[in-house]
C-alpha cells in the first residue's frame, strides 16, 4: 500500500477531476481501485471516526462501545454503499443507456466517484462538520460528471440526467446503509 500515491490520487480527483479521469482511463487497471483506493480510505474513515468518538469524552467502557459502534457503522456503510452503488449503477447504465459496462469498470467509476464522501467522512470523524459535510457533497456531481464523460463515455444528450441519478445513487447508498445499521444496533442493544 502506497499512501503517497493514494493521497496524490485523492488530490487529483478533487482538484482536477477531468484530468484525473483521463489518467484513470489511460491506465486501465480497473481491478486495482478497491484494494488500492477504496479500502484504505474506508479504513481511514473508520479510524478517524473511532478516534473522534473519544474527543472531549474521556476514556471509559461506554465511550469505547460507542466508538466501536460508530466505527463499524461508517465502515459497513461505505463498504456496502460502494458495492450497492456499483450494482445499481450497472443496472441503470444497462437499462437507461442500453450499454453493458464491465463490472470492474463500474466499480472503478463508483470507487473514485466516492472520493468526496470518503474524504469528508475522514474529516468529519475528527471534527464536527455535519452541515458542511452535506453541503460539500455537491462536489460529487462534478466528479461524477467528468467520470461519466471520460471513463464511461455517456452521450452528451443524456449526460446531465445520468449524472444526477449517478450522484444520488453514490451519495444515498452509504447513507441508507448507515441509517439501517444504526437503527439495528439500537434495536439489538
């Protein structure tokens, strides 16, 4: 695992998504996105949430349990949201655009498109920025737009509607899974 390359990829996607998507399409190593990009960032999200749960609360058994539960909720939500969004995006692409996309390409698209969510989850795990977190999610639209155009070759006449649907899918899937996880953990406690 090379965290320097991971950091550079995150910065590239956030600062110049069009150029970053061109480089991703050029490389063509679509099987590497999950282990080299998504999983390490999910791990950092979980770690920052775990550490953030202790800030200002001290160390005791109750806080430790809450920290573990929050850490698991974030990790499960992002992991499950990644695969659910990729599955739904593949179905959407097939039904709406009538184009079959290789599942590895769709996983690459969704994984890199989740960069805004992943970075914001890392930051919000340590700092309380709930409202700002949801406002900044809008930038996902730009990343998805460029990825759809450059990696998936979505036609221009369907680009805007497809980008809105893809952005909503990528943002809502982890949120729904986290909501369900938190509800089930409360019920099971």
